[in-house]
């Protein structure tokens, strides 16, 4: 645990809580709380401690042990299974990611439209850029809507017919 590692490093380097606190710009009570486990240091504080003791930040990460084996590393049997799954279903994964793109549009349009109106009202210089972004997404949505309607009502030819023509 982090608390044990901080205390161990401090003792190994023969540094008091007050000295460590002074080096990383926190109070001695903060160091005491970290070592007692009543609070946890932020990532910034862990980075400062790691830099001070010349350790990698991964040193402070907890060692999770697998239940199958008594090692801190995950089983290497799982890696080929994950690779095989990705190899088998990569097209489905890509289609799923592409299917999420309308959600991005749905969230982005109102936010960018509001930003444009705010910039225009307050005469901000970046309103042209925001306006172009809104216009681009609006044109994209309009084209996407027209293509969906063509596909829905069967107004377009099938893929084979288009290629044959």
C-alpha cells in the first residue's frame, strides 16, 4: 500500500516526516495522515514523492495478486484470447464505434450552437471558428439525414445496381 511504501522510503533514507513535508510542500500532519492510512496522497503528491526518492510512480501502485497464481502479473493465457477476439470481431467493433458517432453529433450541436450565440452576443473574436464548426456539423447532419431517408424508403438503387451502371 502507498502508506507503507512512503514510510519505508522515508525510514530507508533516514528522513523525518517534517523534512519530507518541507521537500514536497505539504504539512507534517499530511505526511502523518498518509502513513497512518487516514488519507491518500493525490497523484501530484505521489509524483513529487517519487521524484524526491528517485522512484518510478508505478512503485506506489498496489500489487494486485491473481487468485489463480500467487503472482502480481496477470495470466499470460488471457492475452491470446483477447487477440483472437479482436481479430474475429474487429469489423463488428468498428461498426459499433461508427454507430456511436451520431451521439457525438447530438451532444456537440447544441453546445457549439450555444457557444456561437454567446460569442456573437459578447463580440468574441473566435465566433467565426465556432460558426464554421456549427455549419460543418449542420451540413453533415443534413447529408446524413437525406441518405438515411433514401435508404429507408428505398429510393436509391442497390449496391449491385450502382456498380453495374
